[in-house]
């Protein structure tokens, strides 16, 4: 029992600043984190390799290849929103375990949590502005402040509060979708004012006009014309907003050029502006949902969700997630592809219903994954064959991958940006669905192998080591104690 009168979770280690040994960890959480890393990379590979405007809307079935339609259908049906929801649940759970452990050692949970979230916020800002605009760490750090306000609540209160805020967040997202029904999406709309030309583009119409003039006048030499100044980077972005062009086809071309050819200043300009759009969107629409899921996860771990006595609940959630969540999510994804207007016109009213179905799948599928991980982990714990059983050997690499989730998340960004940006292999805008799938599978397979080998020698991941040291203001043990 903690000082607040709230039962502390049983997974409290003997030394707060030290890495928690496998034997004292909740295996299901590590398994779920490992699986979530795969799902996150499946979604992020598109954000690494394609213009942001293409990543955020359904693919156009009239212009896309069959492989692109299938890729979008599967990824957005089975992965979009599902795995960041899973990570959010795990984040809320981890927070409760952290604060209970710290309070049991008579330390200040608030001070420890503040340092932990502060480090995450700084790391997130660096991640977003130096590597990739799609960072989630800064957003998590900002939303997690609410957890400090509710950490002393009992399990039932946390579950009810979390579910209520999550439902309110989903309703807010539906209201934003309804705005698209009323005012239109703006996607694909063409402004009257033409944006300034992009470096590397040729104005074919002007060239044709010049050619016609030459032939009519019979001049031996082409008239001297002043070429328009080509804008790139911040100059192009400022001009786009000044002329009212905003994000459109010209924007996508300029963005692709910056990511694929550089220089770094142009790439950084588009990355920072896109990150600002992401933060505004999350702040307006997604933040309440994230906060609600954090609190829901806190309530689940407070109620000892992973205990073997919850088996019937785990089985029920696996069945509901598989038989209801998956079909509903796939149905929504397919019909969103078919009904999204790519000309910037208004969304059909039916799209609000499809978005609601998407939200249902986005919570049922993560709960099913968590429950499946709990069933597997409890099966290993209750097995009679002892350590080294077949199921344990199969799950251990995935658990190792999840145990260093922060390191592996950042590593995926390094791989994706190196492959796609100009300072690496410059594949931005060129990857097809098969190539994206291969990158995801090969990279994740490498991470599973490397993570497993890492924990044979070390007690904690490299990024987690720095994070934990800053959190507790004490260096944790890095290598395993021999003997």
C-alpha cells in the first residue's frame, strides 16, 4: 500500500534508479511494446518516404496502382491509430508503475515524473527538428502532465475517467470530420494565385509561347526573356502563404525536392512547418484522446490488468477485438478510400460514420493485442517446463525489443530518414508498397536480433540509460552483474 492509500502495483523493483530485471518486469508489457514498434514503423514509413499531404489522406483509387490501394487499405485499416493507441495505454501503465515505485522509496513522484517528462519533451523537440517532423515524444510529454493530477485515484475512477475522456476525444474528432462535410477538405483545391516557380521546374507554357512568337516574327534569335526567380525552402513557403496557394501540388513538388535533393536548410524548413501543423492538429483534435487513453492505461495497470485471474477478460477482449474491431476497421478504411473527395470538395455525410467506425477499431484492436500479450505472458509464467520453454524462447526476442522501445523508435527514424533524405539514399517519393514493406520487415528483424543480443550483455538500452539517469539523477547499472 502506498502512502496515498492506493494499492501499489506488485511490479516494484528494489532500487528505483536501477534497470528493472526481467524477472521483476511485466512480460506482457514488453511483448506488447515490441509488437507496437512494428506497427508504428508500418505507419511511419509512409511519413518518412512521401509528402505529408499524401500520407494524411486516403489514396486516390482513380490514380493509384492496385498495390498502393491495397497497401493503404491494410495499413490504415489495421495499423493507423491502433498502435499509437497501444503505446499510449502502455505509457499510462508505465507511469503508474514508475510513481508507485518511487513513492515506495519515500521519494517525490512529482519531481521524478517532472524530470522524466522534461527529458522526453527536450528529446522530442530535438527528434522533430533535427530528424523527422512526425515525433510523438514531445506530444506525449505535454499530455502526460495530466497523469500527475490523477495518479492517486483508484483503479475504478481512473478507468471511468479515462474512458470518458477518450470518448470525448473521439467525439471531438468526429466534429472535426463534420467540419469537412460542411466546408470541404481543401485537399486538391487549386488557388487562383499561382505560386512562384520551384527551382528545377521549367515553365512549358511560357516556352511554347516564346516559340510561337519566334515563328510568327521570323526572328533569327529568340527574344531575351527574364527567367522568374526560383524559390525554395523558407522563401517558397512564405510565398505560398502570401499568395494564398498554401499546401497543394506545387507544395508537394517543392517538399519532395527539398527532401530528395537538399540542401539541409530547405529540408529543415519544410520539416519545421509540417511539425507545427502536426502539433496544432494534435492540440485541437487528438490531445484529449491521448490524455484519455493515458488515464485508461493507468487505471488498467492499477487494477492489475495483466494478472492471470483476469484470463476471462483477456479472452473476451481478444475475441471482440478480432471479430468486431478488425472487420469494422477494415470496412471503414475501404469505404474511406472510395468516398474521400480528392478535388477539395465537401466530405459526404457518411464519412462521419466511417470515422466513428475507425475510432471503434482504434480502441478494440489495441485492447485485444494487450490481452493477447497477457495470455501469452501468463502462459509462460505458469508453464511447467521451467525456464527456456519453447514459448518463452519465442517471445523473449520480442520482449527484448520492447524493453528498449525508445532506442528502437529513434533507430527507426534514423533508418527511414537515411534511406529517404538527400544526405542518405534520396529515395523520398520513390518507394512503392513492396519496397516499404521490405524496409519495415528487414529493419524490424534486425532490431529484434540486435535487442536480444544487447540484453545478453547490458541491463538497459542506450537511450533508456540516459533517460533513467536524468529521471533519477543517478547513473543506473549499464551492464549485467556477472555471476
